[in-house]
C-alpha cells in the first residue's frame, strides 16, 4: 500500500467497472478509505446493443464481445471486496445518485462510516448513439440526468463537509466529446460539456475554501468502447455512428482503464493543491492539459470613437479579412485523440 492518500476518505461514483473501478482501486492502494458506488448489484452487459444487433455479429465478433464483457464484470461490492482483499478499507453503496435524496444518502453514509469526505470522484455515465434529429427525449434525459445533474447532486451534499474542514478534492469525469465529436451522440457531447462547465464554475467558487475541482476526459477500453465497436460493425450503410463515416474508436487499440488511474490519484492528493479549474485528457501513456478557450480574432472598427452598432454592410465587408482569415470550421472532421 502506498501513502499518497493515507488518511483520506474518498467517494468514487460509477466504480463497479471500468475507469471508476480502476480509480477506486488505485485510491485504496495509496491509502484512502473508499466508498464505491453504482446503481444496483450485478454487472451491466449492454447499455445500447440490442439482441438483434448481437445476433448479427459474426461468431468471431461474438466471442470477442463476450470476452470484453467478462473483463468488465463487477459492481460496487466486488470493487469494495477487491480493496478489502488487498488490505484496504472500502464500503459499497448502491443507488442512483441522479436522484437528489440518493446523492444525499451516499454522502451521509460516507460521513457516518468514516467521519469525513476528502475526495469526490464522479465517474458514472450513460451514453447512446443517434442522429441528432433522431435523439429521443428518453435518450437525452438518460444521458444528461447522470452528467452533469448527478455529479452536481453529490457535489451539493459533499461540499459543505469539505468547506467545514477547509479541504477537498473534486474530480469529474468528462470525455473528449466535451468539445464536440464526430460520433453521432450530441446528447453525450452536451452532457460532458456540462461537466466541464460545472467543474470550472465550482473551481472558481471553492478555491478560497481549499477545495480544488478539475475535470478529466479519459479514453480507455470500457463498456462504452466495446459496445460502440460491436454496434458499428453491424449497422447498415447510411446508419453509421460517425458523421464522417470513419469510426475513430474502432480504429484504436484502446488502452485499459488502469492507465487513467495514476494521474487522477495525483489530482486527488494534497500535492495537487495548485491545480484547479482545469481539464485533462488522460489515457494510455498520455496526460494532456487542454488549453483555455480565449478569443483569437475580433472584428474591430477602424474608428475607435465609433460606438454605434455594427451594420450588416460593415460585417459583410470586414468579416472575411478580420474575423475569418485562415478560418477552419470546427465542424470539419478531426480526430480528438
């Protein structure tokens, strides 16, 4: 057992499988007492893939899909038990923290069990794929109720305890999709952009209380990854998951979630006190800091004393040379990682 988080108490939502599980195990390995969480007991095999799509897979692809599922089997209790088996302390909490009262119960259970909360790491998420004009209200709500609403719920009840002790670390899992994506899941892009906005807003507000808030956009082999690869392989032409027709995830030899955990553990530690309000891309052997968005070009009137509104004629005359000189649309397909 390491000592980077010795004496700390952490909640890790969405820690039954994948990235959340890897982070919970690493936190415990570094000495933290961990409250693990997912919605209900038992592993979830499929979030999106239908039986019809599964049956369309080749025998080889079915074998691969089943092997990937086997790697992801687990829930909050199996993660907590793995921590205990390794000599650490952990408690499992089952419940959907997108519900206000469940989020409160999660935090209060942590306080009752361990007396404090130092680290909150929100990892849970939901996802789905659809053309933007085919996204249902149900799909939109199912994705956005977890991120950012559920993340806010847990933060809302954890922050008063962190304020009282003058210390805290909050880490929220976004996705590279927070800046937009070529994959057809605009509802997921919106959810993760909300996570970033929530994290940045909270970081500014909480810095004076010794509480840091950061977001991380991981890429790793998770349930979302293997499901998307499998579904993409059986979709009819014209119904591809990618707007460009090139499905980036399927091209990647995606690294495991254990690659994400070390840097997140650093951000959860006392040593990262100067780091707040930032967003990181984390995966494989890469840790990258996103730049902060700032205005890069502007329309400026030639007469500094002219305070009248822009006319359409002036905009038409100057936009191409002042604002859009060398412009490349962000909508043009670009790989995010």
